[in-house]
C-alpha cells in the first residue's frame, strides 16, 4: 500500500477515535440537571462575629444577667446560683438548675470553667454535667436522663467512661481536649432525642455529637438508653424534656458557666 495512503488512513482513524472520545457536553449538562435541587432555600442564619455572639435564630438560655430561663430544684423560687460579671456559678446548697422550656432536637453551645484553685482527685475534682434531657430524680437524689460529663480531666485520672466528655457510663470521649483549670472551655452539642411508639416501645434511639474546644469527642453515637450511676442503660418513653445543669454534691469545687444558647433543629 502507498505510504501516503497509509498515513492518510492513520490520520483519519486517529481523528475518528478522538472525536468518539469527546463527551457530548450538552447531553451531560441536561442529565446532570435532573439531580440538581434549587428549592426550598435553606433559611439564612447570620453567625455571630465571635464565638461569644449568638446566631440570629438562637434562644439565649443565659445572657450573663439573670436565670429567667431556668428553674431551680424548687420551681416556686428563683434559682440560687450566683451571678457575677456575666458568669453564673453552681451553688451546691440549692441544687441544680433546669430550663423552663422543654426541647427535642437541638444544637447547644455552652461555656464552662473549672476553678483555677481546684482540689481533690478523680470524680471529686470539679464535677458537674449537662443532662441533655432531664427526666426527674430517683428517690429524690439521683438524676434521670442522659448525662454528658463536665469535670476536670486535665492531668486528673478517673474511669474513662466517667471522665470529662463521656456520655456517662456509655461512651468514652474520642479525645481528652481539656484545658487547664481556670481557663474557659466550650461544648458544642448536637442532640437528637429518642422517639417512642404509642405503646411506649422505642421507635428510634437518641444520638449525640459533641465538640469540646473545637475537638470532636463524641461522633454521632447511638445511645443505649438513659445514663445511670449503677445498673445498665434503659429507655423509658418520654417526650420533650428540659436541659439540666448538675450541682454534684461531691464536687470539691464549684463550676461556672457563661454564654449558654440553643438552636432548635
């Protein structure tokens, strides 16, 4: 075969091959458009200009001035915790506080501080908790609900499913992200409440995600039920519930809080 003819044939075949490999962009764009969603638009939320500023849709639970959003153990009286310079501090003599409003699913931001002069060790070293859905007390003493631990775990050892950041007796934190006593720390919590059928059986479990000081410490864990000091976790039917901040009677020193806000999910 003539060399020139072979060259022309080769060029033709290569050109045909390359053209065959080119995508049909008009067709692809039309196909991609079938899976594009444009409405409804997500609501616009204006974030705070700093970590201390609330998003535009947040409910302020503590504004540094009063505890109007909270009950004490005696709901007929104002909570007995002390407020100074925008900070509220646990008063163990008056017990814990709980929100007047009840919640299901939410995003909670809370800042807390262990005293710089903390004493004690183990569980007796600055102990409190965020009870994510408070369900009352057992024998007027032990709190029912779902307990996310707050305590001093900075160079302070205790059982790891009871240290700071633990979902008490159920899930060990993924990391110990504690700062030194005396420094402010943050929890950013995503809580998905459990659901129950009409016959009180469990329909779907609770889920929890927690960031401490910007570090992921609980990653969408599926709760086994309520948290207890003794015994195994169980679910019992309930609906929307308050959030409670614990005044642990055995804590060596009291814990302070500020900038508590919640977004409903």
